[in-house]
C-alpha cells in the first residue's frame, strides 16, 4: 500500500504546501522549496517523503516558534489543506517541536483537524509524559471529533507506523482511562479508534481488556455492541472465552459436526477452495456460535503458521442441523505467502477446534 501511496506525494502536493506557507509568511522561498524537494522525492518511500517535506519546511523557516505559527495558520486557512499536503505539518512538529511542548502540544488541536497528529504526539509522550498526557485529557472534551480521536489513536500501544511508547505497552491503564471518556462518543470515527485501541491492548493484556469492556457493558449508558465486536476481534479469533461471553456468544458448544471437508484437495495459485460442513445442536437451549476456520500456512522453514479467518456467526436451536459452505481464493498476499505443501485446515467453533481437514498447494 505504501508503495502505491507514495506517488500521491507529488509535485502538486509540494506546490500546494509551498503556496499556502507563502501566503502566511512572505519570507518563504517557494521556488527553492519545490525544486529541492522534486530532486529528492523520486528516491524516497512514503514516510521519508513526508519527513523530507517537513525538514525542508524547517530549513525555509528556521525560527521554530514562528514556523509553528505559520503551520497553524496554514491549518486554519480556507480552503482547508487536506490529505498528503496536511500530513507534513504534523510531522514538522513531531521532528522539531519536542523541545517546545508548551507551544507544540496546543498547536496539535489545529493541525490534527487537517491530518491526524497520532504520530506526532508520540515523541512528546516519551519525552514529556505528564504535560502531553494532560493535553490529551483536555482534547477528549473538544468539540471537534478529529481532536477527540487523537487521545485514543495517539496512545494506541501498537499504532501501525508509529514510534513505540514502551510505557503504554507495559502499562496500558492510562490509555484506557482516555478511551473510557470516549467509549460512547457521538462520532463513529472516534468510537472505531477506541475499538482499535482496545484491540491493540488485547494483544498484550487480554484479561484487562475483557474486564474493561465488562465494566463498560454494565455501565449506563452501555457501549455500542458493534464497537465492542471490533475491539474484541483478535480475542474472538483466538477463542478467548471472556470475549465471547461479553459479546453474548456460547463459550462451550454442544454439537455434532459432520462432513467437514475441503475441495479440491490440490490447488494452485488463483484457485478457490470450498469448505463445507454440517452441524447439529445437541443442547437444550439456543446456542449463539462463532464459526471460524484456521489455515496453517507452510512457512519458509518448513513449519507452519496459523491464520484465523471468519466464517459465520449463527444462532442454532436445540436439535437443529445447519449446513455451511465457505469459498476462498488461494492467492499470495502482502501479509502471507502460500508455499508448496500440505495445509491443515481446522474448524473452530466457540473458540475450540472441533474438526480438521487439509489441502495441498502446488506452486
């Protein structure tokens, strides 16, 4: 994805930034800015392109407080700066503003409305925890949803592409205190960030996340179920009984499984496999089931690594029999590769493996 996106940071973006900065600070050399960057960008990937723009802004406006005022003025100007043109404004503060938290942190209120400061806040959390955290607490009550989203997204323990903040991985409670303020936010964008934050925490502290969402469900008003399902997605795939219980799913299924199979049994890239099975309830009451399947991919060392895929959620009545079918293409992906060999497929119901089959990949 980054390979494709990097081409969006092009001459048009650079010229847009230069023109906007020159409008708020006439000292800015737009011609030199554009020519210097267009000589550099073709050799750079996405994030290095953004960083190169931020560094060239700093070279053109070497007085940081004055430069920061210009960045805020650009962010507040109409028509709004957006997309890849806005991202370097945040990166400018991320790189050059850490020694000036008193002015840099309040400026993020304006910058994050144009491009999220989720990366920019993290060096401040590392270097100035108390003041940065206090600013994020204040942001949770902001009128703008983009500003409210920053406390959640900026403190995600496993934020993709973000600088690690080790204390948030070791002790996620401060981050959870922030997202607790946002759990019923009117903005779906903010609530989705809260869910992603919880999902990050669950990778290291699953019991804490389950306990947290149990409290949220019991509180008034209760949290949105869709947000909880997104927050607990990794734990549900892992078969965590606490997560299944919070979402109202059966955690100890009573079933007879028949005919779990995969066809064809030999495939090449681009082929589809079809999984089939029948399940009959042997319980005395309705069961609310999560049905997943797990493919154990052959890795480079000859071993295997499992990947859980969603199949279906269903409610099955006592004595009822349900037939299920799932089709999936076998193709290479950026996150995994198929290699020649036998691929075990497991059927996982209510977090427990209940049947298995396999297919052969030829490449």
